[in-house]
């Protein structure tokens, strides 16, 4: 039909037959107006098959015409006039990896950016891909460029700017420009010497062209700016370990942050290297392999290459080798520094200033998955202002990542690298760990006092030098601090096991118990207290043993594990002769609590009265009030309701005087319970409401739910099923928020109350 005519002539003939303008074909096919015009005039290379297919679809070609267009494309006759002086468009992109997998979201984002360049009048798109070392920034950039190369007929330019490499010297922008100009056909004699002059010439030669420019591994904005083309039809893709915010501000760059793979992407990446069959044969081992790699693409690639070279080795052996490697990074090393995890990390590290490098090393000692600014500052012995500067510096080069809660995350493999550096540089590891534990202990004590969970007769220890003290002025701030540092405490208890830190571990469990009590987190309290008790027994500190045993017994009893609680009662009774008077009183009160939970109310009353006698002798009014409240509760459980009310009413003014809101709330609950047993339902409900308001003010969801349970029972007894249902439903909501299994029980009671009220 069209004989041996060039592709552009064939395309133009087919378009004219259908009476379509170039603009109409562009809209129908998705290929830009400028690209179609260049093809028809023979000013660009013959497009890839994907573009030819899109044009054929846009033209609505039948089989014969479609084949004619494809034949002309395959023939690839060069145009008579070309835009590139050398006669050939530059093709500098590295090969696209056959093992590229995943990155669906990132590719969707960058594809949307590419679409901005479509058509005349499009905008120059500058996209900066940032992320930590080994995360696959270059792989994504090259894959993206290959995917959209047919939309940019004037070619692709690529340069590795060596911003973070072993050479230690980033590529000079002028040198990069020289390579670009040569690729664009500028004779060597015509390339000016100065960077500014080369940049101007580069912009002049790209003004009317549609190019992809990939600037890989950039150090900073200054290195990149001279290399930006001027054409409205160019796409510039930049990768860097730095965030390059200046490009977003001045050049309108879109910043794309690349994180590690998801678990599914990592498994797909591993399968691409070792085969789907091996992964399917050992799915659990494959999953553990990528997890041990921290889902870092470079690490997965190294492990995949090692396993691919040994197809007979079961994956479970690879898991064992990687898990047992000490240090972990030895298993992820290679002869080529470009694919050695330790070497790649080192290039980012060497770019840091000495003070930031030191700060980074200390952060690697943090045992938890993420860290607050205050914890990071304490580890490094820095003030908050300096810590914030260093955290920003480390975040800017992607050695750290901020999370949604304002904390900072250190990738496991980066942490392993930093820990190696601590050993190599001879940093004071023990000193840093002491500062972190001191920070947690001191501020937990302060927060506990604000929550009314720390006895007023306890005195805070002095924090060491370089330890951040957090201002905690309200219960909201106290609970927020506990929530923020809870992951760090859990990790510190598990990982910081140096014998010289035993006393810190012991004190930390003491100061943390109030938070778990307020939240009704008995299982967590039990696990923490066992650690504290073990430390206290090793140190043979009778007071510390008693405190940890008291709290452990109370938590076990609260969960109904009375046999285990009995073991702690026996330990406390054995300790009594070794304790001072104040500690004896606390121990007697704790034994009474356990006996009460065991249903041994007479014994509970006996131990509480012994504690009361000690407190009265010591003149400790706060202790007297707390025990009077406990005695009132045991009396009402024994049926002596009027005497119980009298004891509680004696405690109330002292509790108000000492500001112990939670104990005051518990006292009003006990009074309400006694009055309900006396049949004084309206008075009981009023007392319960006072208790509830105090617990609400203390943000004590666990005890709020208990009081609401009592209120509901009083309403039901009073014949008000609707109010009973509402109280139980609210109790269920509160218990759900703290993950307490009793929530289902409260919901069942609410449903039953509703059924009764509707009868």
C-alpha cells in the first residue's frame, strides 16, 4: 500500500486518509503533538513498538494498515534531517534490570509526573528520588527512564555524579556538562572551559529538544543546577541520598522518597534472582531471609546472588548463615564495593561532619525500633538544640527516617553498621547506655508522680550529665511521655543487659509500673516486674526486692493468677524483717491487696490494719489515707458497710490534702459500693459519679470501666435498664481502647440490660 516509504511518510499518509489533525491523533493515541510532528518530518528516530501500537490504535487501523505501519517502523529508515548535530540521538541509559520488581506506588507517582511533559507548552519536570543507601534509587530511575523513553525521541543523557562514593570527590558539574555536550554533537573545540558557559551552551542545545536527563547519585543542589536542561519537553530525573529540598523550592522539583521494599516486593525480588520454585518450596525460609535483609533491595540482591550461585543449597541454610553471622554485615559483603552493603553505607557516613558522625554512632546504640529526640539527645550527651540539628542532618542524607509520630527510625542494617563504628572508634558505649537508662528512669519517676502512681514519700534521684529532663506538668503530658517511650523501655529491658546497668533496670521497672496500672496492662506489668525482680535479687537489695515483688503480686492477683501471686506473698513475708518501717507498711498493704483478690478478706483486713499502725507511728498521713481506703473496702466485702463508710470518709480529706486523685476516686467507689449494699441506691450512684469524674481527670480508663460497671449494676437494681445499658456500653468502649479482654463481658451485659428494658 505504501511501498518502501519511510515511517514518517507512512504515518502522515494514514493520518491524512482519516482526516485527522496531529492534535486529534495525539489526543486519541496519547503520543504528544510534538513527537508525532517530529516523526512525520523525519526529525526523530523511529519509535519503539509500543508507541507504534498506540498510534495504530489512535488511527483505528485495520490489520493490513497496521502491518504496513509496523513494517515501516522495523525498516527504520533514517530521516533526512535530524535534530542532533551528530546525526544520532544519545542513548546513555544503563540497561534496565531484568530483575526489577515492585515499586507500584512509586511508578504510579512518577508516571503522573511524566504526563506533565506531554504536548507543546508542557512544563520541565524535575523529579528528585531520595532514599537511604541500597534502597534502589538508581534502579527505579533507570527503569522509569526506559519505560517512558519512547515519549522523548531526542534521546537520553545519563551521568553518575558520584555524590556518595568511595572516591570521596563528587563529579564536577563542568565535567558532566562536557560529556553531555559531546553526546549532543558539540565538537570538542567548541566546548567552553567554564562551568557557567558550558551550562548556558547545554541549555541552548536542549531548548527545542525532548530529552530524558538522568542525574544519578547527586551530592547536593549546587551540583545539580548547572545540569538542568531548558526545554519544556525534557524530563530530568535526579537520585540522591540527600533530600534536596532546595530543588523543590527553586526549581519546582517533585520529591519522591523511596523506602525499603514491602515484604511482598522483597519476596518477589528474591524470587526474580533465585527462581519462583525455590521460594515456593520453602516459603517460611524465603520470608525470613528477606526479613533478615531488612527488606533492603541491595541486601536482598546480594543474598539472592549468593543463593543463585549455589542452587543446591536449601534456603533454610541461607537463613541460618545470615542469622548467625557476627557481625551481620559480613554475610552481606562482596568483592565489588558497589554491591557491598557495608561499603555503600560507608559512603554516606564519610560525607558527615565529625560531630554528626559521632552523633550517628551513638544513635546506633539505641535498642528500640524508633527513638524520640530526647532519647537521642541523651544517648549522645547533647542538648536538645544540638540534637535537633544533628537529627536534621542525618535525615537529610537518609541515614534516619522520621515516622508519623515525630520519632526517628534507624534501619536495622544501618544500625548494625553504626554499632560496628562504635567499636572501631572506641566510643563510650556504656556511658551512652547509662545516659539512656538514666533518661528513662528519671522522667518515668517524674511522670509517675504527676499520674499519682508514685508514693509521695519517694524521692527522685538526680539525673546524670547530658541527660534530658522532660517537663511534665499534666496527666496528658505524663501519659504522652509514657506512650512515646514505651517501645524504647521494652527494648532496653530486653537488650541492655550489661551487669553494670542492673540497678537502672531495677529502678526503671519500679517507675514504669504506674503507667501499666493506669492502662490496666497487667500482662505487660508482670513481664516488666519479673525483669526488675531478677535484677533486685542479683543485687540482693531487700527494698528493691520488696517493691518489685509487691507490684508483681498485685498484677498477678489482678489477673486472677492467685497461685503465682502466692509465691510473691511468701517472698514478701520472708523479707519483712529486713525492711525498714516505711517499706514494711507498703509490703503489708500489698499483701492485703493480694489476700483481698484471693477472697481472703479477713486476712486482707489484718494486713491492712498492720500497715495502718506503722503509718500512724511514722506520721505518714498519705500512707494512713491510702490504707484507710483499703480497710474500708475490705470491711464492706465482709458486710460491715457502715464502718466501711466511716473509714473511707476519714480518708477523704487527707487524700484531697495530699492531692492523691486516684486514691480519692477509689475511696468514693468504695463508699458507693457500701451504700449500694445498704440499699441507698441514689446516694450510691452519686458517689460512683464522683469517683468516675476523678478517674476521668486522671485518664485512668481501666478504673473508669470498673466504676461504670458498678454504676450500671446500681441503675439496673434501681430499675433503669437503659442507663445500665449505656454505662456498660461505655465501659466496653474504654476497655477496648486499652485492649482489655473484659470489653466483651461488658458488651454482653449491655445487651442483656437492653433486652430486659425492652421487655
